């Protein structure tokens, strides 16, 4: 017997919170206990980002879409000098 899939339509979740993620994780756990797999459908970027922030991306089977960060090049010390004594005003 194959594993059944439950598809959860996340489209209506326009302003997800930590409580939303908690409920999704609980549904995932309940489905797993029954031998089913949970699949999130129509998850918006905000929901995906929040799932990733909570550290549940791998558990819930989603990968947040991230843009590559542009890093500033380290140019070294721009100005040389001594630090003043902070106790002296």
C-alpha cells in the first residue's frame, strides 16, 4: 500500500504568523502518524520565508526562495589612528 498525500492549499494564508506555522507543523505530524504525506500548495513567499525562519523548511518539505546576497568587498582599514580613552570627555 502506497503513502497517501494530503495537499494543503496555503493560498488563503495571506498574513501567516508563528501560530500558522505551528498549526501546519501539527497537521504534518498528524498526517505522518497516519502514514500520509503533507504537501503544501500555493504557499506565498511570506509563508515560505516564515517557515524557513522557524527552521522548519526541511521538516515541512519546502525550500524558501531566496535571492543571492551581494556582499561588499572588504577594502581593509580606511583610516588609521588611535582610539581615544572613553573615560575622558
